[in-house]
C-alpha cells in the first residue's frame, strides 16, 4: 500500500512507517496532515487516481526534526584570466515519519435545512 502526495510543491511516494526528507516546513514538531493525495494504491488491482487530487484522502505524518543535506561545492574558473571562485551551500530538510494513509477519512455531512428556512424561501418566491 502506497500513496503519492504533494508536499511543498514536490511529489513523494510514501507508505506507512516510511521516513522521508522534504524541503523545510516552518512547523514545530508534532503531527501534520497532508490532503493533496494524487494517487493511492492498495495493491496492483486496487488503484485510485485523483483528478488532480483524491477527495477525502489524508496522509498523517509526524515531524521528527530537521537536518541539513550534504554540502554542494561549485567551482568556477576562467583559464588564463587568474579567476577562480568556490561557492558551497547546504539545503535544509524536515524529516517526516508517515503514520497513516486514510482514504475517505473525513466525509462532509450535508447541512440540514430547518422548516423555518424552507418556509421563508417559499414566501419570498
């Protein structure tokens, strides 16, 4: 069982008890819910694809912490001009642990109309 979720504009393939690294989320440690589920597959035959997202689908994750990626070094040099420059940077990540994938989790209940509202609507019409 897995799902494809959109987090911070990027798509991640997740399943329960996975740990993933996503771009920095400015949130404190705790539970986070992501409702932008693009695809859900229970097995090879039971697959649901959203248009663009699956309605009432939620992926719950727990923020474990933050970490930094490997340093990337960029070296620029122009031959015979005595020019060289080294630049480096490290990306920040948020580490998430996927707790559960729920499909059809929060169905909205239809609003009940009271008799007074329907009578007022009939009088106005």
